[in-house]
């Protein structure tokens, strides 16, 4: 998922896409590609971007070495005003590329050190339910910026609250989802009933939880959701 306009990082991202910003001299998205190369079940990587940044990604792709096939998808939007939103882009790619296999969805600004191979193995054991990646924060106050999850010992999500003012848990959802093909129809249904820009994946997960079981895989190591300068600078200083 790389079709956002990252307005909170202006002017840095005014003419440059956030996933291509560098951490330790490498684009953020390269770390994700490295992790994906270790998932043997994966046969193709789709990078969805927009009309404004598609040429930046073409230049990036030309210089990238990857074990997996990488396909760029232009959602045709030109600004933050007409963006499709995260769930809108997800639906766009499913239709545009006629995807019929299970889908692993990752935010292009999601920098983490945990293994995607282990995540996929866990998620496949929980299908046909959706599995989300989660992370335990150190500070409860910071949890209010994310989707907060309550999980049982089997990893089943018992409660999900998107950006609560008073979070009750340190466990939060990353922008990382394993969506079985059996649940693709729910994405289209969600967009249809909302009839508006569907930009926040957490709201979809909250909606989905009321209709289907959701499981959570807990990542360890480091994780940076790079939404503003604070987290970008933290990643530059501390990510390994």
C-alpha cells in the first residue's frame, strides 16, 4: 500500500512518496521487500501507488533486485483530495489484477524487524479468518494513535477499538493483514454500505470483527509506523 500523499510529512513528501524515503540509506519499502522475499508462498508483489508518484516508483523498481515478481499499480489519483483511501485501493487492486489468491497486505511505511514467514504460517492456520499483525507498545498513552486490540491466548481478537481516547491495552494493530480469498466479497460490501472514502483500515477491521472471527499475530523486535517526523527520525536513529 503506497498510494497515500503523506501530508503530515510535508514538505519532505510533497514531491516524493513516503515509502521511498530512506532509513539507513535504504528506502523504507526495500526492507519490506526483503522480508517478503522470505515468504515461499508468495508469488507476486503488487505495489499500489498513484498518478503523482508512479514515475518515482518506476525509477525505484528499475534499480531493485528482488526474488519475487513486482508489479506497480497506478490507482490514477492525483492528490490527497481525490485519493481512494487504503480500503479503496485494496478493492481497486483486487479488481484491476483479478486476484483470486489469499492476500498479504502491508502498509508501505510500515517498518518492522519481525518475520513475515512466521506471520503467514500462523495466518494460514487460522484461515478462512483474517489475521492482523499486532505489536506491544511500551507506553499506554501512545496506543491512542492506533487500533487497540484485546487478544486471548489462542490469538483471537476479542475487542478492537480504533484510536480510543483512553486505551485499555498496550497491544495495537500494525498495517499488516492476511486476508483469505473467501473474505474478498466483504471488502466490496464494506465499501458499498459506507458510500464514502474508506481510508482507515482499522475501521474496516472493527467492522469485520462484528461479522467474522479475526486473529492476531504478535510481532516482536522493532516496529515504526512512520506517520510523521517524530517516528521517521526515531526509525533513522534506532532501526536495525
